[in-house]
C-alpha cells in the first residue's frame, strides 16, 4: 500500500488517564510474519501514540499534558501511559513491540522535560512487559519516508504532526523489530 494514499478518519475523543485523547483510525495492511501489536510514540508535552493492531486497524491518539512543574512531567507521563496500556493494550494477541522517538540533538530548548516524559513512557512500558526501543527522529523518517527531513505530517496533512510522527515510528518498529 502506498503510504500517501492512507485515508485517516477522525473518531470520537476518549478520556484515558485524565487526558482527552483525539483519535484517528485507518486500515493499513502490513505483511508481518507474526501476529503482533506495534506501538509508536512521539513523546513530549504534545504527544502522539499510534497502535497497529494484528487485524490491520491503526489507531492514532494525540493529546497534550497540562502545565505542571518541570519535575512532575515524567511521573504524570508514567501514570498516564500505565492507564493507556491497560485501556488500549490489555488482552492483545501476540507480542507487543514499541518504539519511541529519541532525542533530537540539534534542539536547545525543552530537552529536559522531553527526556522526563520519554522516561515516563518507557518505565510504564517496561513495567507492563513491553520493551521500548528508542529511535532518533531522522532515522525513523529516513527508513520509512525516504528522507530524514520529511515528517509524517508532510504526507498526512489531515492529522496532527505528533500523531503522524508516531505512525512513522510504529512503521519503523515493524520494519526493524518484527522478524
């Protein structure tokens, strides 16, 4: 399937872990050798999470953490993702693979909060038996979109950029981790 032809459908907003999650869905067929669930996360105060399910359903969620003290973001992210995993991934068939966008080394501001949020997502995943793998932003983009400077939102203009980037990460996870 051509990535540019993916048609995202906006669906109802859900509340999970105290956050309103905007949601989009599509169907995307991956030719995988095993039945598994793939999760891609673009962390940050504004974040995106994409789930590619074994039945080819793709769900994309975007939200924003509320303002708080800088050292509280990691704990909030951990608690939120714990709720998200229980709500969205409980009872999934097969292995769950997860990728999370790692640091961008050219950005000067916001990296401490971003690192705390990323760690919160990772700790929660590990606590639930999921082994998250970090990928540099340009690595995932180059692998899936052909150029590291191309963003998911350049291709899918109908969804928020953090959601589009989380889907790129999920596709990269499928390519790199699922054998």
